[in-house]
C-alpha cells in the first residue's frame, strides 16, 4: 500500500505564525513526522504541499494507478472547494481527511467540510498525531 499525503494552502507557514492553534513546529517537522510514522507502520508515503487548488486537483487525479490511498489536509480549501471534492470522488481511492486543529470548535465558516463527503474517516484536533492516526487507520485496514 502506497499512500499520498496532501497538504493544502498555508500549511508551509507552520511554526511561523499562530502557534497557539497550530503549534510551534514547522512544515518540515511535519513532513519528517509523517515519514517517520509511515516507516514505523511499514507503509510507503509521498508527502506534498501546495498553495494552489488546481495543483492539488491535478495531484489527486494523477494518484489513480500510482497510489492506494490519499490522506488530505486541504486546509482552507476543506471549507470551499467543490473542485477538490469532485477530484477525490473521481479518483475513487480511499480518502482520509486530517486536520491539526478541530475545525468544529472554531469559527462557523470552518464547520463545513467538502472533503468529508469523499472521506471514509476524519482525524482532527490532535496536531501532528492526526496524520499518524490516519496512516494507522489505512495500514490496519490494509492488513485485513
Ligand atoms: O486544522 C487544520 O489542519 C486546518 O486544516 C488548517 C487550515 C485551516 O484553514 C482549516 O480550517 C483547519 C489552515 C492552515 C494554515 O496554517 C497556518 C499555519 C501557521 C500560520 C498560518 C496558517
């Protein structure tokens, strides 16, 4: 099982601002954390980040045939992007949604997730551990 981990806009700013919400670790710390968690679980991962909706859509489309599942933190696009939802549905791979924070406990505009309509599970509010929870979910499923 090979997993594509996608991160959306502004996540490259981790550690630079808003440490009270997102913590003080950086985006490269997050990438290292995801790769380490994946290695422990024995699942190959590729981790990418983009600030561009269309690039994320293209990567989702290209995942067909190249990856077995997608873990996605679409960041602000979670709450706005029908294009990302449509791509996730079109690619027909297992999708797991992740968030560092819990958007449901924040501003009302974060309470809707378009991504969740394509996701089989959501892990949120656990900081970096939301990603390892998502990888564990997929690895355990793959064992069956
Ligand atoms: O909690 C999450 O993981 C989010 O997906 C993060 C998004 C936010 O729009 C979602 O509602 C919840 C924001 C990512 C931007 O992260 C920043 C990090 C540091 C400084 C500024 C933004």
